[in-house]
C-alpha cells in the first residue's frame, strides 16, 4: 500500500503550512512544492533528511515512521525564514 501523502509548499522562502501534523509510527510521503524562483534545500537534523528542490518544481521525501513528538525542519538556503515543524501524533 502507498504511504499517506502530505503536502508542503515553499512560498517567499517560507514553508506553508509551517506546522504539519502527521500520524505517529507510520511512514509518510511529503510532497514539497517550491513555488519560489530560487532553489531551496529541505533539511532536518531531527529526522535526518535533506533534499534540494529546484525553483518552480516539487520533490518527494519519505519520512518515518516517527514516534510522537515535534521534529524541526528548515530551508538551508533561507534559514532565517524557512522554518517548520512536523507534529507527529
């Protein structure tokens, strides 16, 4: 079976939504769409993922399964504004 899918967008160097809730103990598929004219690197030290997403394109990132809690992610190219949290419940 295909893992559940969740979407994030990068707009004006910010993640939308900034907080995304996903199920605990489940592998999920994040579809991250970069709507900006510059690339961004989706990165998380908390769940050990990084992926460059080219301008006006999208990428798939598989995450988990994760225990309940909060896991931070950020855009390495714009860390002052591109901040987000995966809330795992």
